[in-house]
C-alpha cells in the first residue's frame, strides 16, 4: 500500500466536520495534497508528524480559540471571560498579575502598585470561586499561564471546581508549570531548581492518576522568544526543557505512554511568516523522534507535540498601533498554517496596556476571519512540499540539533543527538543527560547569554536599518490619534487588600496553621505534596502563606551574574 492510500484509509475512518470545503468560487479541494505518483512520502497524520498530527488537518476539528485575559480583580476578569465565551471563544486562558506570578499576596509590601495590573489578582481559593463564577469548569477547558507558584494556584482551581460540584477527573485544560524557562528567560521563580522539579514531578504523578485529561505541564518557548531569542533557539531551548520533564517523569517511574500525552507546548508566532511555519513543522518532527527513539514512547499520542500559540507581543509597536492588527493577523495565519492546536491573538493596544474590550474583540475576530473566511482550514498542511518551506524546516531542525549537542556537552554525557540508542541507555540508567545539561547551563548563565547575544544582534540590525519596523524606523509619518486604553484603578488594589483582610478574620486560623505545617512536613519526606497543598487551599490558606512556608523550608533562588 502506498503512502497516499495509507493516508486515505485513515482519513476515511476519521470524523469530519459538517462544513463547506470548497474555495470561495466553489471549486472542490482535496483534504490533503502530495506527490501525484503516490510515492512513499510523508502525509498528514503520519510519523514524525511534520505535516500535522491528524490525517484530517482542520477538517476534523479546528484549533481552539483561547484568548488570554486577566486584569484587576476576579470579578472584573470573570466579566471579560463571559464576553469571550459569549462571542465565540472556545476556551479560557488566565493571565495573573505580578504578585500572583511571584507567589505573593496582594497585601505583601512587595506587591504595592502591581495588584491587578498585568493580570488578575488571586490570593486564595475564594478568588478562584469568583473568577469562574457561572463558568462550569467541568465543561470549559482552562489554561493558566503561571510557573513558580503553579502548583498551589492549580490546587485553588481544583478547590473552586469542587465547590461547583464538578467531577475533578473530567477537568480538562493546561497548566504552564514550566520552571526551566523561568531560569532561562522570564525570571519568575521561587526556589532553586530542585524543589521546583520535585513539585512538578508530584503534579505529573497526581494528574496522571487523578485527572487524566488535564495537561499539567505546558513547556513554554513563548517567553524565550519574547526575551530576544532566534526562532531556532526558541525551538531548541523549549524542546530541551521538554526532554528534561520527560526525564523527570521517567525518574518517577511513570509510563511515558501515560504521562507523555499530558505534556503540551506554548510557542511564539513572530513576523517572519515562513520561518515560523517551518519552526512549528520542525518542532513536531524533532519531538516525535526523541519521544519514540530516546524515551521509548510507543503510542502516537505520546509522540505528538501539541501546542498553543500566541502572536508575538514584542512585535507590537506603540507607534501607529493600528498596524498591530495587520501584524497579529499575519502571525496568527502562520500559526494556523503551521498546525497549531490552540491560538491567542494579541490586541492592538497591548504594547500600551491591557486590552480594552474593543481591542479584545478585534483580536478574537481576527481568528474567526481566518477560520471562517480564508479557506485555510480546508486542506491539511497546505504548504507541505513547498521547496522553500521544506528546506527551511530542515535548516531550523539542523540548527536546533546543534544546540541540543551543546546542552548535552554541558551535561557531560559525551553523547550527541545522533546517538538515540546511547541517549536511551543513559536515560534508562537514570543519568538524565538533557536535564544535567539544562541545570549546568542555568547555573552558568549560558542560556541567558545566548538570548542576550541574539537580542543584541537584532537590535543592532534595527538601528542600522537593516531590519525594518513600519512606523518605527521606516514610514514613520502617520495620522493615527491616541488610543483610549484600559487603565486599572488603584481602587482595585485597595478593594483586593480589604477583601483579603476580611477573609483572614473569618477563616479558621488554627486549621490554616495546621494545614501549612502538615504541608511542610510532607515536603520533608518523599511523599506527594499535592493533597497537602489542596488541604491548605480548602481552608483558605493564601498563596503567599503557602509559598512563604515553602520559601522558609527550601530557600530562595538567586540568579548567577553573567556579562
């Protein structure tokens, strides 16, 4: 049976949406295209999934429209969520404010002036109750972008779901949890790597056993790219982080075919249209090969790289901000043509403030226009076979492989990416070859310096005029007027602190103290900590109290200086 027929058989057994799969002019189009002679080439849905995970492409199901939102307090953000869902959004993605991201309460002195400004303030499970009021968590997939305090925040989400009467085993969504990228790029950590990895391992075990559909770990390249990396660096650093988490799961005795499908990814869609498409295609291919050949994954789902995409925040400009609608549309289209599984499109005013409601609606409609009007959902991997796209995919993969070899060398394994069998033996022996390289690179500041150098090179090209940004260093004349932007009132912080104080006076303080002490005691053993953190959340222990108790036990991380 030739490749085309293999694909056709799988397509015929798949579920297809009830939709019109013709061009605007009414021409019939095939669900996928390949060599006309039926030669044994790769087709959509075939290992290593360069052309996509499914033989149907988006004919089976389109990507999830998952708009990232959060500002002010839980009540205000809940209103925005209802607007997004009411206007066609397919899932929720929670943005947290800086105090929450750093594991601090709203009344912490270090939180002053930051409460509710870059996302929603969450101090305890009671805030989660309000955040998802009248939104059935059992029926809505929810993504949460948070890493350092991800585990206690997730436990608060579980408590809110319990209070709704949800069946926790049926929850579905994604928690970022990716602490490696915090040390590499975003800098929102709490402890040294080892305690963070311990909590992540506990979470992976808990979700595999209790909440099988939930993805406890979204490995994030987005923040690496936003910090200034190249596309190949974003791809390689992100996948290497993912390999580290696979090694963590295997070290816990977990079955890669069970926990592998619970790993997902989060990438940036930048402005170089074809480079981004090639990056996404190369990512699926590299991941599938490592998962099968190095880590022993036997099932397709464990070999799949499923990813969410967000358009590039760093590409947005304060100058001529309406140009950002065009930028976002192009970036979103590259993500779709690259086969993204879910997508957030940035709003035109996000370089100035959190999105206004009108800007958020335009961002949502951008996805809907691509989905409903352009015809790109009719064909799986429509650019597959393009000489340029295929060559660029190979080139990005080669650059990523060179970076993997640098990471492996830092770990002292003596292995390269070409020795899959050797890497598999080292992993089976508990040597964790990629993790060792990651930790060494973090310790020495290597990742930080590589990103800084890439950012410097790009900035130099901008200043010389070799790279151009419309409205910034070329075509700067404009009639654009100032935008009306969303401003979070200082009253939000005052109200949040007042509510937090009231909560503290009405809860059972003895139960909180006992729960926190029990959590620390479990942390001193090799037992799983998730249930003890859940219990602390149920009695309304605050995020800051939970994280401070763990900081006191494990200490805080200090980044090495690197010049």
